């Protein structure tokens, strides 16, 4: 007898074009007799704005119940939100891309039925991706302390740079005079870090990367450190405040706050098709190695 699977669906309310894909997904899951939970804001968007039938689906605010799989419907930002909500529960996440690049969410709407069938057959792999966390010594930080992609320290205003004193396992590394500093996982190496000149790091590589944002010195370059390292940051700013962005979720902190960034004690599980190859994704999504000469 086949097990009845339970799915939790996340999405965002900014892409009208995803309604067709959502309708198709709900139909596929209904045919499979799956138990479906939809995050409240996304459910309201589907029912009230898009006029889609969501009868029989449960609504949730927080993921505090048992679920077999999480489905992220949107772009990579939606995927990061879903990963943050899953947290240490380690529920496998399937990313359906209705956004733009779709690096984390790599299942296209045309592949949904095949992907769901793959899950029911058990014909998939689960990639384990490292997570990092930040602790603010001397200041209160919100509940979202964990990041799948990156944690960035940034200047609060547009006027002047900030000074960031960085230490690795208690040893002085360097003082950055820059607009900010990004600490990224291998997963996040193709995101904000890459746009600031950081290296591409293949998944499951047990390292972290420190990439400065607009450094005011030509001899400061990104550095890769072991994932076991604890990164401590002391920040000085003319405004006496700075921003910390945790997978894009920003909080304002006083410069008296000392940050400690380290690898978290759990990982995010991402569902991938068996034929999925990281290098092929690099070539397809990033145009990696493409000859763009005319």
C-alpha cells in the first residue's frame, strides 16, 4: 500500500504568472491523494487574487507539523524563505522555478509532473547543504539567525565605508575598509559573493568564503577558510550602526555588537533529480565558460 505523502507549499505574492503553475501543481497532488498545506499568505494570493480553487488544502503560518516534503514555488528568494522556515527540521525541499534565474529552484513548471512522480517513486537524490549562523554579542538579534546562502555585514548609509576587524578562531585576519563583508557558504558562492568577485565553490565543499564589498584597498581579496572556523567581526561606522543581512533579511545593529559567524549544527536537504549535474547547471544558468565573442 502506497504511503499518503504530505506536502507544505511556499510561494510569494508577486508573480501573477505563477498561478497557472500553481493550479497545475495542486491538480497533480490532488490526483496523488496527497495531503497539502499552503502557507497562509500564498494561499490568500491564490484564492483571493488568482481565484484558484484551494478547497481541501490546509493553511499554515509556521511549519510546526509533520510534513514529508516542502515545495518552494517561485525563485531563489522564495526557496531561501522556505529553507529558513524549515530550519533544523531537515525536511527535503523541492524548488519549482517560476522566477528568473532559478539556481536553487531548478525544476521548471513543465517538469513538475515528472518531478512529483520521481518523488513518489523514490527516484531522486537529496543533497545536504551547509547552513551558517550568526550570534550578536552585546545586542539583540531577531529569530532569523541562520542562512543557507550568506550573511553580509553592510554599511547603513550611502555616505561612507565601514571598518570591519575580522578574526578567525581568535586570530587577527585583516581589517576591511569597505562597504561591507559577505560570509558565504558554498551554496551562496554563486549569489551575492559572486557578484562582488568571490569564487564559485562547488556544493558539499567544507569551506566558507569571506568576500569584501567594494574594498578600499586593491590588495584585499576574497579568502576561503575551513567550515570549522569561527569568524568574529567588530565593526566601526560613522553612523555607529550597521546592517547585517541574513539571506537578504536585514537587521540594524549598533557598532558595539560583536558578530560571531559559524557553521550551524544542521544542514538543508534539497531534492535533486538523479541526472542533475552541478557543472551542467553552471553552464546553463551562469553561462559558465561560454564564448560570447561574436
